[in-house]
């Protein structure tokens, strides 16, 4: 496929504000794609040249992109002809237009060049890939000249979109489930293959790899996709229930219970001595936690493994679990080694997904746990087996819950003994019980920041007076609104929201956001905030779980913490969960925990 054809699709995708249209346009694009290029197209429509978890350094600063644009179009563009500093001219135009692509398209059009327009999707992908790979001396110059040479060969519409890729500002708002729907539609004519595609995606998190396998080996190829060390697995998720009795009904007469540690979820991928770490939201965090990498090399007794655990700051001398506020200090870009010594983490391993070349997600939890015990020790200094008790009654749950909370832990995780590991799935295999700030059982909701209201009065200085937040509708792959939050944030938190919002501001409502209210400005759905609310109510204003014009809303919402580093927008609380919380709150009065 020619890149200019893909660029025309970018135009169409950019113009729509409806998710169903996104799916249709994408499926037309996918119909035109060959097996060798479908993977690349899947990355390119999300503005990338690799799966999102690979730390490719495509990133170019605005000034470098401006330099490349100035160089590409300087000789013939009337605007730039004779300008003493083309880069500054480009930046001026960029400031006027608010987007580098829009500045570039104008210059490319004015430049009256002749382009052969012959570059294919694979050619452009290859050149962008080179930009990501340059390292060492002269990197900056190499990046600028590669981008500028590439731009020279492209038609204006292609220029417009290509420029936004290294800048990270190609915002078509296409979520992964939308891509999966479109792949099914393109090949099968309907969305019936979405579950098979999704299951393959949940195991590898790599859209390009899944799409290519699908195109080359069909539906059968998809079903035989297994976990791969180095590709993150979408984590299994926990359900909530209102009481221990309810939990027992789901779990059966015998079940496992583990402390719920309040730290970061870490997936360790080990292959020989090579260790990579992934976060809850599948980011590669290997460089952030050198102590865990070394611990995993030393203490995990397996040739290859994928195991999961919760990393938490821990004082081995006093056996004390430190609060989340301490653990979170380890999320940093600088002085990493220094902090690793000052605040070492212990990884409490709780599940094993892959061992010595074999995907073991399908075998029962009970068996996986035995294998985990065979490769990780109870008293490892960095990687340690999480405590597990096999329980049988509500009384035992209450006792263990109280013990865990009194040790400063967050609560309990109950696990079904015969359950497989379902990547990316819920399904009552795991049930979580969390303590609230006051010590009883309550829940918080993970909301996505969708928009921002202007600051008035004292808050004018922050530029943000309130937030519009939503939850995730898994079935529709949409973000639906659930609350406006105007109080319950400290000044510092308001400042932080303002700073975040500025970075992800978009000019119109994103296609995947479904809202009846209009904030001062919309943001890309990206940042997750943990919100504590008194109650879930019904409201005509919001679109969460909307039926006959009435949706769900949060009463008295307060911000608990920013979860931008560990949850993706699609990992926020779902509409289904909100429905359950709504129903459960009436049963809460007889909670025994
Ligand atoms: P939540 O983030 O509140 O939905 O709770 C689920 C999270 O609890 C998981 O993603 C893990 O990060 C964390 N967690 C802590 N302890 C455990 C455990 N023993 N088993 C599974 N997950 C745990």
C-alpha cells in the first residue's frame, strides 16, 4: 500500500467523532492491506513504529521537528525563502496553527515541489524506525536529516500526519478494541471474531503481531498464540463483592486467600539472565527497578518464567510493610540506583504464568501456585512468595482480613483454586476486599479524566476549577461520564491536574467519549484517577450505564490518588462494575468484615 493511501485514511479517521465510524473506516483500510504490512499499519495508526510496550525512542522535540521541516521545504517555499532561520519560521507558524502537522502541510503545499509519491507504508515505517534507532554521537543530526529527507518525498497530506508521529501528537483516538473490531469486520464481514482476536491480544499485548498472525494464519493461527517472554500479558483482574458470604458462594467450600499488598503490580519476564519488568499498564519498567531485576536474576530458580507479584517498600528488619506513599517514591526517572538502596522493594510473588518454555495459564491456580513455590522462596530477600492460606469460611476470611489490615496491608485477595489465569479478564476467579480509610470495607472507583472546567475565583491561578471524569464501557469501547468533581482536591492536586490536562488537551470531543455535558476543554482519555465517593446514584446528566436517558453518577466524589503510572484508560472501572457497585451498596448494611 502506498503511504499516501494510508494518509487519506488518516484524514477520514481524524474527521469523525463517532466510534462506529472509526471502526468502519478502519475496516476499509484493513481490507486494502496485505499480510506483510497489516502489522505496520496497526502500529502507524496509533502513531507508533513498534508495540506500545517497547521503549522506542522515536520521540523528537518540537524544535527538532521544526528544523527538519524547515530543511525539507526551505528552498522553494515562498514563506521560507531567504529566511535567516527557517526553524524559527516553522515554529512561528506552528504556534499560530497549534499543531505541527498543520504548519507542515501548509509549507509542503507552498513549496511547489514535485513528489513522486511512490513511498509505500513499509518504506515510511522503515525510515521512522531508523529515527527511533539512532544512538550515540550525532544522533540529533541523523534524526533531523532522516526526517527531512523523508518529508521531501511525501505529498502534503502524508507530511501532515508523518510529522505528528515522532512528536507523539498523532491523536486519532483509536483504542485497541476498536482495532480488533475492525480487523474482524475486514476479514469476516462482522465483529464475531473479536473474542478470539481479543484473547490473542490479551496474551501478547501486541496488536501488530496479532493482526499479522491473523492475516497469515487465519483464525486457527490466532487460537494457537501463546505467551511470549518479553511481550507483556494483560493482567488478570479482580472482582468486588459486598460480603464474605457472597464471595464463598462464588469460590466454593475451599479457596485461597492472600494479603492484598498496596504497591505496584510487576510482571517479571525472565529468559536466562535477561530480565524485563512490566507494570500493571504494560509499560516496560525494567530500568526503573534495578533491584528487582537483580533479585529476579538471583532468586528465581527457572530457565525462563513469567511471574507476577506486587512490589512494595518493606523493612526486613522489622517485617514492616511501608505505606503506598513510600513505595510510590520509587517511581522516578532520576537517581534510580540511589533510591533503590534507600528504599528497597520486595516483590511478593503471587502467580506464575509461564515456566521453562511453557505457557501454564490454562492449568488450575492450585497447580500454578505449587510451581511458583518450586522456583521462589518464602524468605527470598527481593523476590518472595506471597503468603497464602487455604480457607473455608466467612469467619476465617474476617480473621485474615483483620490481620492483614492491622499489618498495614490493603486487605485480601481471594482466589478460586481451580481457576485458570485469564489474561485481561475478570470472572470471579479473584475477589478483592479492600479496607477504606476509616478501616471498614468500601470501594473506590478508578475514573478517567475526560475534560476540565475553567478555574474561577481562587482557582483561576490553576487554570482548572473542576474535572469531568468517566468510566469505561467495555462493550462499546467508549468512555462515558460519571461525575464532575469540583471539590475534594488540594491546591497542589489542582495544579497537578492543570499540568496534566495541558499536555493532553485536544481540540474537540474525542470519538470514543460519549457525553451529554461539555467541559471548557476536552482531553485525550489517558489519565486514571482513583476516586472515593459516598454513594452511586442515578442522574440524567451522565452517560455511564445510561438507560432511558438516566445514567449513574458519583455522590460527593473525592480524589484519592493519581494512577497515571499504573493504569491505562481502558483499565479504569467499567460500567458493569459500576452497576454491581450500585446494586451491592444496598446489601452493604449487613457486611461482617
Ligand atoms: P485494584 O487495583 O484495587 O483493582 O486491585 C487489584 C490489584 O491488587 C492487582 O492489580 C495487584 O496489583 C494488587 N495485588 C496486591 N496483592 C495481590 C495479590 N495477592 N494477588 C493479586 N493481586 C494483588
